[in-house]
């Protein structure tokens, strides 16, 4: 008997497991559409020019690396507030937003989850069915019971909006509702602005607690357009949580740059909330790392770099849209009979392709085309060189 003899082997992370299988695959044509990463048309992970310029400037005047404040770099936190709520917005000016730097969007979600658990230990959490795999795991690990609300309608190839509203209406007051602010992962189906109005009204009427997950601001329709849910929740006078990730929008995945913002009713409340968020951070990892946050703060706060970032972000967004259009056309040309045009109505990195688990397994085993068993494919990993092969492979399995 050893101390660990009763420890069970945990199931493999579905996405990371897929990556390992991909790495071991010897098929020269293999294509990884499993993970949520944006690659350029050469299949390379981009290093944005705005990031390189910010880093070069930092190298010109190198700084020693002391500890950061618990809540992170002040210029970073204020840049996040400005991006999420608007630089001249009332909540930013009045100081009623509490923002902390987080370890990626995941870190922002976890700080929020830990804080909420202490605020209201008996609350339940509602996530969409389906959702990003880690939502359920993260809120469960924070001690919550996690349930799901209807979202994806496979038959309709879209959102089961009536079902979603009915489930939100049935939720108990205080229920935490995790909402994908834009670029829904995994389905790619977002709510329309009019549907957001109804969701926000329902959340308000039911005294639910909205937690907006903004992992892809700027990847969908544009920076402002992707902020529609935040703008509407703000206009409704709600108190709410927003987690931000710069992993995709800055192509800074490994730097773990993200944040949590909590919109409070006034500055005094925000100060108290901030003091509690800092305890969550202090007892987990003390304070965040310096590099990624400094880069993002420099880019967002320097007008030329900010303009360059917006241009580069638009470039990524446009390329994804082009790949969606090409996918629909080329699937048709490859002989796929069913109408695949729903792919262009989806937004963001992912497409729920509607392919079955068996078809996805065949794609992987026979053709080296990797997506998740649920039929999710990352369209941001398609390019002009691999798309024909992907389409020909799909045509052979459907
Ligand atoms: N939320 C959603 C919906 C995501 O898709 C992701 C990343 N795939 C995250 C949060 C986490 O982002 P990060 O990698 O910055 O932790």
C-alpha cells in the first residue's frame, strides 16, 4: 500500500488527448481541426506585429521583474475596462467596475467562480447545452452544482431559443448563468441582438446572475459588435461578471493573459468586491505574471499599436469568414449533397458540422482529419492548402 495506491487514473482531456493522437499520426496529409487555435494561411500560429513591436519597445528599455500587485498591472486592468465597457462609459468613469488580471480567460472564470461560491454557496450554475468543456468542470471544481439550459437545436441547425428562454425562466433566483458573449464554443451559433434583449430581460426578471464569458472579442463580427451582450446587460442596470481572454485575439495563448471584471452598483461596492477578488488571487497564485499583461497593456494603450492590433484582428476575422465560405463551396464541389450553407451563419473559430461521432472517427482514422467526436471543427485551422483535402475527406464519410 502506498499513499497513492487508491488514486484513480483521470480520463484524458478530450481535446488534449486528440492532440496527442494527432502528433503520433504518420499520415502526411493530417489536419488538426480539434483544438481552438487560429492558424494563418500557411498553417502557422501567428505572432502579431503589434505584439512584436510592443516587445521590441520593451527590450529597448528592459525592466526588472518585481512582483506585480495582486490584481495585476494597473494600466492593463484599465485597458480591459475600456475595451469591455468603453473608455468614456459611465461605469468606467464612476469607478464601479472591479477588474483583475487573470491567467487567461480560464483564470478570470475561476476567480469569479471562487468569489461567487463564497457569496452564495447554494447557488446553482447554468451553462449552455453544449458548452466549452471546461465550464462544467471549472464550476463543479469550485463547488457548484452545474446544470445546463437548452441551446443547440441539431434539427434546426441553430439555437433552440424558446427552449433556452424557458430554462432561464425556470431557474431559481440567484442562479449563475454562464453566457458566451460571442462566438459560441462549440456550436458557432450566437444570439441575435434582439434575442439578447430577451435573455437579459429574463435574467433581470428572474434575479439571475449573469457571467459573460468573452473569450473571442473581435473574432466574430468586430470588437464593438461582439460586445453587444455586455452593452445590453449594462443598459439593463444589472450587476454582472465578464471574463476576458486575449489568448485568441492577441494570439498569446501561452502567455495566459485574461481578466475578470465585475460590474457593481457603485464605486464603494466595487472597492469591496475587488478586495475579495484579491483574496481569491492571493491564496491561489499570489499575483499574476508580468510579460503578457505588459504586452497587451502596451498595445491597447498606445494608439499606433492599438490601430495595428485592430487591423490584424480584422485580418484573422476575415480569413475565418473566407474559410467558411470556401468550406461550403468546396464541400458541394466535392459531392456533398446536403446543404452545408449553415456553416456561413455560424461565427467565430468553430463550426458544429452536424457530422456524427462515427463520421468523425472515420475522418480521423482513415483520413487524418481531426475534429471532436461531437462534430466540432475549428475553421480557423483551415487554409488554402488543406481545405481541398478536408472537403474531399468529409465527402467520403457523409
Ligand atoms: N471560454 C471559452 C468559451 C473558450 O473557448 C476558452 C478557450 N478555448 C476559454 C474560455 C479560455 O480561454 P484561455 O485559453 O484564455 O484560458
